[in-house]
């Protein structure tokens, strides 16, 4: 067991700060230790401090200036992520920033530049990049077994009403900022380019706030697949998470199981264009010899549905990688520069769908 765990301060003790970060860190005490916390909800903060055996800070500045802390986890309100991250970096701390990783490219650039000037790490919490189903889909797409991939569709469907702060534009709530960074991180990686054309549509339907709870996005560009995302809380019949169409076959499935099939056209006769009438006015047809394969995750702890908590295995992989970067100097696996690409796409989505970053 390591004798020098990274001392952590957590800002924000809601579903993420408490449920994800405290929950994970208590399982890896040899790597990380929560030494201080702060939350605007005083009773909640005191309860967490007692539970974690750590100090309750007086305010954000008190947390950032704590000389014992090496890493600040920013899990505050959406619109405060970039300002809080910059304050922590300015105080000389490494920062793990929850999604959204800022609301604009300017936010991301400011955090990246400040981290570089201070010689500190700014790590975006895009832990779902480690999810097993996404990694497998990416592997299959890039393998070429499906041929040229023409279209990819990913669906994060659910049906529910919400009335908390994440439905308010005042706090930069809404589907795009709340859950959008995760599937968008996936689709941007699968699109494979940094500057796609973006079509987007958004609407508010069931939530009590003024932010969107239904979002549809299409990314396109020459030499890239068309990638489609649906992220919605108004879909009573959830569809499969993944559908991929290629020139040799396709894939479909969920985080619990993927299936794909393909045809080996090289073993079949060529089919040059023929302009002569077909016998008996028939359509062209040939027998396809399908080859098939399937996959199920090693872990049974998989996320399902829009807004579901991330699989613990993905969070653990993220934290192990972060520890290797902080203690052993290894490069971040998920770099802020790569997440900046996704932030740029989010800006394009807001412009296309008429979504303000915040009220």
C-alpha cells in the first residue's frame, strides 16, 4: 500500500461530489485521501466531513488556500466550474473538473493556459470515455471490419420529470450541460474530426425549469461518418444505445451486449453496372454469407439510461490514471485539449439549437 496518498479537497457535495467522488475515494485510500470539503449547504457539509473524517472548510477560498491539499475536485454548480477551477489553479492546486468542462472554448482555454503557467494539471472528469461498450464500439469501428462506416447513432433515452437546479438556465442546467458532455465525448471521438458541421434541435417539455430536456444532434463532414445523438427525458420506449452502419455490415446493442455482422465481399463475384433488362423484371439479388460476433462486458456494473450513474469500473480507471499522472508524471490519458474539441462542438450545438449557455 502506498504511503503517500494524494490529499484532496472537494468543492460541492451533491450527487457527483458525494455520490461519485467521495464514494470512489473511500475505496482507494492508498491512492487518494479526502482531507477537506466545502459545500454551500452547511448541514450537508458537516455530515460529509464527519463521515469522511476530514475538515469542513469555511468557504471556497479557505479550501483553495489549504496548504495540505494537492488536488481540488470541482463539483459545484455547472456555471461555476471554470471560475472555481481557475481559482484553485491560481492557488497552486491541481484540479479535477467535473463536467461540463467550462461552458465555452474560452473557458477551456483559460483553464488550460492557467494550468500550464502554474505547472499544474487540469483534468476533465470525462470518466465515461473508459466505459466498456464505448471502447468496444470504437475498437470495432476503427478495425475496418464493418467497412467504411457511414452512420453512427447513439441514444440516451429516458422518461422523467425533474424540478431541481439542473433544469434552470440560471445555473447552466439542461440536457446539453448536465449529461450531454458524456455522449458528446463519445460521438466526437467516433466522428473522428475536430470541426464537424452541426445540426441540432432542443426543447423543454417535462422539466419544471426553463432548460432543455430533449436534445437531438447530428454531426457531419466530408470523409467522416454522420453521427447522430438523441439525449432526452421524454422517450417512454428507450431504443438501443448503439447502431452503426457500414459498407460491409453493421452493429447494434447496449452497454450490456453488442452484436455485429459483416460480409466478405472480396470472396464474392464483382458486380459491375449492367444496363440490360433483368430476367422476368426481377431485382438484382445475391445470397449474403453473414459472419457474426458479439460482446458482453467483463463487469456487470453497467450504466443504462440517460442520467444513470457511471459504472464504478470506469471511475476507478480514471482515478488510477490520475494518480499515475500526479505521482509518477505520466501524461493524462484524457487531456484537456481533447475535451476542448467537445466543448467547441457544444458551442456549435448551442448556436444551431438556440440554446443560451446560461440565463
